[in-house]
C-alpha cells in the first residue's frame, strides 16, 4: 500500500473531473467550425470557460486555456517582455520562485533582459518593501502567491498594489495556492491602471484534481501581451491552436469542487499537517519546520532533517511505502539543493536535508501514522547514526 504525501506535485484525478472529460470527449466537432457540431463544441467550451471564470472572479474572456502552469508562466513572462522590452530591460524576480519562472527569466536574460532579484525572509516570504523598491522602471514583475516548496503564503494583494502604483505589469504564479488560497482576480487587481499592477495569473489543473495537460492563464482584458504560439486567432490571439474542450470541461468541474470544499478541506488538511509536524518534531528532536509556522498552505509540512541527505530519506520512505518529495529540482538525474531553502539564508547542507510532505483530498490519519511509524528509523539510517555509524 502506498501512503501518498506528494499532492503538491500532482493530486489524484477527481471522479467529477473524469466524468466531465469523458462526456465532453465523445462530442464531435472543433470549436472553430461553423457547422452545428462545431457550434455545439463551442458552446461547451465557452460554458466551461464561464465556470472557470466564475470561480476565479474574472471575466470569461480573460481565461486563456493552456496546457498547464509552465506554459502559462512562459506565455505571461515572454508575452509581457516582448511588448515592454523597448521601454525597459529589467524583470523583478523574487528569490525562491518556481523553476518554470526562474528558467524563463533566465532565457530572457540570455536575450538581453536584466534580472532584479528580491530577497526572501527567513521563513520564505517575499520582502514586500524590497519588492516595491525594485519596481520603478521595470519592464515587468512576477511573484508566487504561495511558495511551492516551503508553503509560505505571500501577501499577493500588497505585491500587486505596489506594482500598480508604479505602473509595472505583474504576473502571479498561483499554481501552488490554487484550491487552498482564495483567488479573486478582480480583488487582486483592485483599481490597478491598465498599464500596471496584476495583469496575469497562472494556474494548473492537475493541482486540484483535473487531468494533467490543462491549465489557464488569466489575462486582464486591458493587458498588452504578445503571443507565445502563432497560427490562429483563438483566445484573443494569445494562444493559437485547436482548443481542448474536454480538458476545459474537466478543469471547470475540478475547480468548482475544489472551491466548494476549500474552507472545510483546508481545516481538515491543516489538522493532518499539524499532527504530522508535531509527531515528527517529537520523535526527531533535531528536526525543524521550515516556512512560516502560521501563514502557510494548509496541506504543506516542509521539514529539515539535519545531517541527513534528503534523497536518502526519500528512498527509505519510499521503500516503506511513503511517497513524499525533497522539494528540490533534479536536473539530469543529479539532485540539487533547494534554492528556496538557500534563499531563506540556510546553508547548502541544510538545503540538501529537507523533505516536503503535502496532503490532499484522499489523505487521512493513516498517512500520518505511516510516516511517524518509519521516520525515526529512516532518519537514523539517512544520518548515519543507526548502530553508532
């Protein structure tokens, strides 16, 4: 039996989403076709877009369907850069962002952009004052709603307001926060001018129980953004290509379910998270919770195990039937230290000694019990202290 505690990576497909996908996938027709079958497909597509918009409190026309979070982030950052590069070359990039953002900005730097870093504090939160100070004159800015590794929730509204005051267009990566943090695109935009403030927000469906391969980029209707893909006028010309009707229907169903249960599910997951944290800290006194102890995602427990290699811990837990994550990237098969942990001021050694446990809809007390039953032995083995070694 597998005890799955890696829901932040992907969470199981919801039955409602599966049913919506199957029902939509049997319908013939391309939404761009003018015959009856095509128009029925178009109607289903636009109804799904309206449902997504209703949950995220935006206009349906602002919902640009994509293949997921990475495409959404690339579309936002590259698209904003292309229309702003003549005015400014600088991109405001907080430390500790997701690699989809970091690598995209890195590619833009290779094309002539200048990266303006913003520090994180000791719990992984973006320093709001430093963020605001970096904005004047920037081409664009980006930030996480919640850190995908350590779970700390940022004050996204304050960051967006700062961007609005300086007329800098801003992108929010809401992938980790989706289903856990209230996301109103309208409220986050506030009274931002057309030229600045929050103009784009990235989402991925598989984080809330939709199939892998569907996501969205919410783009303010007043935003100026160049397309990443060419070949058609679909979705305001921002994302050319035949639209995934079944994926849109599945995403809408999953998103509605996640929002309906968000408050009660956050309470349940928060209780499981706290039970796990308390149990680990009691049984492994050297362990340390990283990230904000209060303002964190309700499903995230990010633990430092001093002296143990995270990859070794991960392997030992996997053998015991527990699926977790190191929370760090793995490039070409070589495990890297967590850049988020190092951005919080911790050592590279610490950044190699972390595990991320994340809960979801299918989690229960049994998952907590499974971890606590094996963590002491796993830590002893991974830190080389078993039998005095």
